[in-house]
C-alpha cells in the first residue's frame, strides 16, 4: 500500500431489528440509541487507527427489511467488507444472515470475501436461542470470523469493526499480489481468513 | 427487481395498446363487415386492418360479434385479458373470429384469468371484458388484486384477511411487529401454500410459530401485487399530497387521491390501515408507532410508476409521510 490515505467501505447488513444501527452508532458516537425507528439507509465516516495505521472508514448502515431489497445489490457491489449482524435471541435473523452471506458472495462472485459474522444482543443472555457453538460452526465452515457483541453494553463493538478492517487489509494484500500463481494456490488455502480463528 | 419492473412496463404498454385498439376495434369491424369506411378519420391502420380481417373470411361471425358488441356496449368492470401463448390439444376454434386455429403447437393464446381462447392476431382485437374464472386463477400471490377479488367474490384478498385475523388473534404485543423479518424460506412456504391451497392454508401457531413469518407473508403479498395498493395512476397524487405543509390541505389532498383508487384497492387499504392503527395502540409493547410502521409499509404499499432510481429514492420520504398520515387518520379518511 502506498503512502496515500487508506480508505475502506464497510457495510452493515442483517435482518430487521437486530441492532445494526445500534452497533454502528455505538462504534461511531459511543452511545446506545434507545429509539426504535427502522433505518432506510445511513452512512457514517470515522477515522481510526488499526495496527498503528490510520484508516478512514465509510460505514453504510442499511435497512434490514425485505422491502428495501432493491437497494441491496447496489451496496453489496460497492462494499469492501461486510458486518453480518444477527440477534442472538432471534432465530429468524440467524437464518436471514446466512442468506445475506450467500448473497454477498454471489454479488461479489467469489468464494470468500472479508466478512465478520456478529451475534448481537449478547446482554440478553437469558433469551438466547442461538448457541455460540452453532454460530461458530457456521462461521468456520464458511471461513469467516465470528464475534458476539452487545451494542447496549459496548461489548465487542469496536473489536468487530476493527477485526473487519484487519481482514480487509489481509484480503486486499493477497489480491494485489496475484502474479505468483503457483504460489497463491498454496497461500489461499493457508492464508485465507479462516486460519486466523 | 428487474422482473417486476419489466412486468410493469409490459403491463402499461399492453393496457395502452389495448385501449387504443378497443376504440378502433368496433368501427373497424363494422367497416369490415359493411365493406366501407366509417368516420372522418382515415389513418393507414383502419385501412389495412379490415384487409387483415377479410383474410380470415369470417364475415358472418364478425357481423354477429359487431352487433353483439353494439348492444352491450357499457363496459362494466373493464379488465384487460391476460393472454399467454398456449398449445391446444385437439382442434380448437378461435372464440373471437370463429375460424380454426391451425398448427400443432402454440396455435393461439389463452387468457390466464378467464380462459378465452383466441388467435394471437385476434387477441389485440378482443375487448377488455375479462371476467376472471376461479378455475383459471392458479395463483394468489402476484395476481392482480381486482382479478382475485372478482374471482373469489370477496371484498378483500384472502391473504390480507387471513393474515390480519391470525396476527390479531395472537395479540399485537410482539416487539418489532412488522419490522423484524421472519425467516425468508418460511415466508416463501406460506406464499406457496396460499398459491396452492388458497383459503385452506394453515397459518396457525401450530404451523408457523413465529409471528414475523405471518407479517412477512402479508408484506410479501402486498409487494408482489402487479399493481400496488396505491395504484400507479394515483401514486403521483399521493406524493403531491405529502408535499403540502398545511395539515388540513394535506389531509384533503390525500382524501382526493384516495378517491382515485379502484374499489378493491381502497377497501383493502382501509382494512389494513384500521389494523395498523390497532398495532400502534400497543406501542408500549411492540414499539411500533405510526412512523415506524410507515417506514416499513411505505415501499410495501407504494411504488413509483417510473423506474428512475433517483426519484424513487427521493420519494421514499414522501411515501413514509403518506402512510403515516393514512394510519393516523384512518378513522376520518375512509
């Protein structure tokens, strides 16, 4: 990477009411939004330092409802990294996020892409219906990173976003050095994000 | 959603063509039958259409049809036929020109709603007098609202009635009602069930425990309508209404716009809005106020007729305002 400013487009996706906006606003503005209005689409910018390097993040907070599905392909095409969010107390949202995962890969036409799976609402432990093991198994099968977070308690919020940044960096680095074809084959199997788990 | 878009364009085009043809139609047939021209206008179309008709040498049936049309000229419920290319088994005769439908495959077209069989060439001459027949309506989703309601002879589509009844029977206190998505595969399952089994579909708590699957199925039904609840014709008037700042004028403009909706659409809308009003009355539990519901139902009930992405995006704000207004003033508007 050159000396010019590093800049990533992150997209937060997931079913309705899982806490995408709560996570995003907690990350950007460090407070927990308690109002309950569905998002249509919001974008934020934040400059942060990851591994000693400054990065400018353009974060797109999207609508969870199927109603706004028309906009989905568009932002999926432009995103460089995805935070797939589901709620640990909502089985529907867990199934939904798996659909999103497939859709991202399809739009990107790739087998792997920088994605972090986030199980939100970890504070509602008593209402949990998705076990950590299940989600972790799904993530491992698909070579993506899994984290549990709580936007309310600011648990693993920054970590999720920053982890995604690290994964994007590694991914793009690998992308930018493809000429050694006989090499990459080996590197891909060993160097893709799944090994980092 | 390219498929839906293309469908809309197609529909619009078709209805325009049909309308024009229909006007020219009766005069043409008469002219053809009497072998003379009628009226002062003489575009090339009127000239060669009779020729084409003569080619079928079905003068008698044409005269019969022309006079018949003359007698029952009042179009009661004007509905465009939904012609699809069809392969008939055994000999068939065109129900418009009465001549034989030649060929082994794709001999003609069949109206998917009423089952009228005609030549492809004749399909454009048939008046918009489609009376949907239950036997021919195979689907519930993606079926035109007026068609469905006429076919089942109900005030509202059964998906709307059944889903709302089910949701209300389970109570309206579920958090994020209409906001939280149900598992999409289950929602699709409900859709398939409605298409196959109609009123017998089981959407009880035993079949689908998650209420968000039922709300999802209802929203999907409304989104799948070829013409949205707020019809394309009325759409601009609603958007204009939302732009008024004076609340009195706004309400008046919405009321005027509502009058433009087809009866089946306005009945369904009325029922739905009364239901959503009840949802807002449980806001303490479900956290869904009129504004939140309006965000979700904006694109469900309203779709911009033109496909310009920028306008569509700008309209989202107004769509929300319209639906919010409809929910809040449901009691005075309908």
